[in-house]
C-alpha cells in the first residue's frame, strides 16, 4: 500500500498536525495485509519537521518495522528530518 504524504499537505509541521494525520491514516491501514509493505511517498512534500515526523512516523516504525518503506526522500528537509528521527529513535528505515 502506498500513501502519498502530500495529501496531508506540502508543509508538514507541528506535533498536533502530525498526530491528526496519524489518526486520519488509521482507517486506511485496516486494509493492509500482514504481508504487504507500507510505502510512504514524500513526493511533493516541501517541508517536513521533526515534530510532525515524530508524531506520524515513529508509531509506524514501531508497528511496521521493516515493512515500512520511505520513498522519494531526496528533499533536503525530508532527508535531514529522517536522519534526526533515526538517531533519536535508534531505528533504521528503508528508503
């Protein structure tokens, strides 16, 4: 299953907005099978803050682990935030 993060906006900032986006995603995740990967596509995202990412990505990393795949992560804002979150959470993501 592929989720396009730009549907939550092109400027992904604030913990509150990250929590709301995570809550909105939950209904879609019920359709994800046990063997299916969850792909998060960052195309179109301009700004990606650590606070938004922590609220949205950290629970997904814990829940899906290696089944979580991040794509189109070359934007400098996205790249820097992902590196920071990986260090803070001591978790690796596939991208």
